[in-house]
């Protein structure tokens, strides 16, 4: 959770930097003389790197062991975040955002994949939720930290947004050392387990999870790549990723459109993320408890879609109503992701399929994240109807796909015979 919190903090702080101390003409965008289109391009190249490097990075995690590879990634993205404090133009900003995306790409799919080495399918949604929900905490902390750092504007001749990148990059670099030495890899080699405990863990996961010593095979790789039902999972994840990306990057901008300015715009991004943390954990806990991951994903997307429709339909000056609805839409956008990922991993049978499918799923989500970069148009402030309605459309389409996928698995289970539940719901 702490690792992903630091990752998401360093990924999304550019949204805070964009508007930080804008009233004093010293925000990131104003200082670097970056247009709205150039700023969006800088966000987009991060996602291009994210898509390109997710699957290779997950393979490297398996090859070099999670502790070593994750520590390497953390040190890399921490350094890139600190380097962002030195940018002076669009070219430098875009180049460093690409490198940041390259280092961060493998973390989230890597952590979801890592869980398959330790937990049964019905135990994963809550744990994925706790990891993902730390992103909502990062959003909350990011707003609060930016609010505090905003008062450092001009200290040592640096704008506050430069201090923001410098300060938020340091924890990842320091934590990389702890991860290298302390992060557990596989049950088979965990020195803190007794032989009896190790045997119990490995036996309980037999046939239901990945195995640390398993090798990847071309035959299983081909079967995974040719399995069309997995692409339905990927398509749902694209739908989820559009609101996830747009909210993560533009929350301070959207809040600015709700009548909050300057440092208040940073501070008022905190409550939506704090509420999202609670909602995400509760939805995922219920999904695991009732073996209802498909329902958790589908209902969350449905509520999020309705929330975005209401948000876009409300009058631009209905600030309190729009802020309340934004909290609902953000919360259920986030809460749809852990059940979907747990649902996917619960229907993977081999280490090879988990190694490929999890990062491919998140890579396909990068398509949705790129779409999310461009939907909140500065010219539509303060209402941003295009952004809200596009988010609504993707969320509702994703909900429909999840319902169809659930029916597919139900039909397959029925064909196997009564009492046989090979396909998890």
C-alpha cells in the first residue's frame, strides 16, 4: 500500500503543480510557458510509456524477483520526480514524464500479479482494493501536501511547484532500499516462514494461483493471447480507466471550476479521495465475502456513470451540489477496479497466464487513460460537460460489458454440470 501510494503521489502531483500558486502566475504551466495542448501531451507521453513497458516490466519482476525489481523501479521514479523540479520548457517536461511512466509502468500490474503468489482468488479483491485505495489516499495527501508547500513559493528562489516535485520524490528513493531488503518474494523462499507454514501456504494455493518457481512456456503464452474472453476483461478495464485517469489528473482543475481558487483548490481535492478510500474498501470486502466480484464491478460502474451524468447536467454554478456528486462519482469509479482485477486473476489457471494477462489488462487500460487526458477541456470551465458525459458513457458501457461477461461465465458453469464452478463470478 505504501509503495503504491508513493507511486501514485509522484504520478498525479503534476495535476497539483499545474494550478499551484496560479494566482501569483507561478504555477508549473505558467512558469514553463506550456499551453493546454502541450500540457496534455506531456500527460499523454507518460501513458504511452506506461503501455509500452507494463508487460516487459512484469516479466522482469518474475525473472529478477519482486523485491529487487520493485526497488529498482521505485528508485528510478523517485529520481525522475525530483528531476521534474528542474524543467523549464515543454520538451523537458515531456521527456521526463515519459521516463517517469517507464519506471512506474510495471508497479501496479506487478503488485496485482504478486498477490497471486500468496493468496487464493477469493482473498484478492480486498487486498487489491487496499493497494488501489492507497491511490485515493495519495490523491488526498497530494492535495494536502500541495496546500502546505504552496506557502514555500519563492523559498531559495524556487517556485512552490518545484519544491513539490523535490520533496515528493525523496520518499520513493529512500523506501527503495527498504523494499530491496524487506519485501517478501515467494512463499517458497520466505525465510521467516517455518517449513510447516511454507507447506501449508503452497498446498492451499495449489491449482488456484501462480507459483514462484514455475517457468513461462510458449504453449501457455499462445493460449493466453488467443483467449478472446480475456479481451472482454481488457475492454471493461479500458472503460474504467477513462474516469480513473481523468479524475486523477484533473481533480484540482475540476475543483477550481467549482468555485475554489488558489490553495483552496488543492485542499478541497482531499474529501473526494478520502471518501473514495472508504467506498473502495467496503465494495471490495463485500465482493470477496459474497463471491460477487462481477456485481461489485458492474454496480460501481453503474453508480459512477449516473453520477457523471448528473455532474454534467447540473448548472455550472451549482457548486455544492456538483461537489457532492463529484464525491460519489470519484468514489465508485475507483471502487470498480479491485473487483474487476480480482475477477480476472480468479479466472486464470497458470503462472504464464497470470504473468501475461495482468499487465496486458492494465496496458489496455492505458488506452482509456490516454482518452482521459483530453476530455476535460479548459474552454469548458467551470462546467466541463464533455469530460463528465464521456466518463459517464464509458462507465455505463463498462457496466454493460461486465454484466454480459458474468452471463458468459454462468453459462459456461452450467455447461460443466451442477455444482462445478470452474469459472468464478
